């Protein structure tokens, strides 16, 4: 990465799609301000900045693909870059002599020194941008397909294989709904949420449980339970009823 001397400091030249930009950390360094000063000023006045005109907030993926990794700390999740207008707006309150000097040097020696692109460079830049746009469109299309499939599954009421609702396990074991849920929690049986459309077109949700582990835990629990009259007792279940459980597979 090339550098530019600003205020006797070597400032790296950072570009985003053919435009010179600066990071908040670069502003702190060249203006000799404490770390975090520029970020605090930006956050206070963020409503006055126009995204895409004065600044951009880039995700880690964009930072990597746009070759901006050297401009940010390692493992940065999100990063702010400022264009010339954003930089000037952010440093507008800096009224000391050093600020005026640095602003002039940055504008004249950093933001406005790039030579006009040749025709070949322009074509290459446009082609690279088209490739990036196509990648983004492909990613969007993949997300749309995923969402569409999910919506269709919800409409059809599709449930994960091997899972049933609590009404079904109540019927299979003969215990109450509450005791079935106690068994699920006591034996850590896998559960999930099933989304489906009601007949009147409303989205609804219900808890579901994996049937095979449930029945295995139920039979294990019953083999350990003690009869107490018409009910049963198990240390992990308390008193409960299991009507007709002997005939349940």
C-alpha cells in the first residue's frame, strides 16, 4: 500500500472503487487526537452524514473483498470509511491551527491527487464493478430462493422428519400434556418449533418433540416408576398418570 506524507506523518493511501477514503483511526492519527475522538464525533453527528455520499459502513466481507484489510484492525466486524465530503464535515469543528493545516494538506495532497483514469483503466474498473454486482445479485437470488422455499414449507405445514406435536405424544403415552413436557425437560429430549398456516391464513407456531427419543425415555422412566394406587411416582417426574401406556409401542 502506497503512502502520502501529511503533517510529517506517513498516511497510507486507502481507495474504495477508485475514490480516496479515510478511516476514523487515520483521522485521529493525522490530527494528533486521542484514539476514538473521530469515532465519537461521527457517532454524535451521524444523522448529518449521508451514507453513500459522505461515508460508507462496510462489513468484514466487503473489507476483505475490496482489499481494505490493511486499513482496519484485524477481525474488524464493521468499518467506517469517509469520502472527502464526510472528512471535511467531521473535522469542521476542529478549529486549531493544526486542524486547518492538516485539512488543507489532506484535500490537496490526498483526496485530489489521483490522475484521471485512462480508457483502459475505466473499462477495467467498470468490468470489476460489474463482477462484484453480479456476485451480489447471485447471493440475493440464493437468499430469495431459500426464503421462498421456507415460505412454501410453512404453507404446506411441513414438519421435521421424526418430530410430532405434544398432542401426538400425549396420545401415545397416556400422560397429560404437562407431564409430557416434564419428561422432555427431565430427559433432555430434542425439541423444535413448527410454523404452519392456519385455515384462515394466519401464521401459527407450536412446539414439537422428537418422537423416538421421547418414547425411549418414557419406557425407561416407566420401568423405574413405582405404582401409587391409580397413579405412578418417579423421582424425576413426581406423581403422574399414564393411562393405557402398556399397549403403547
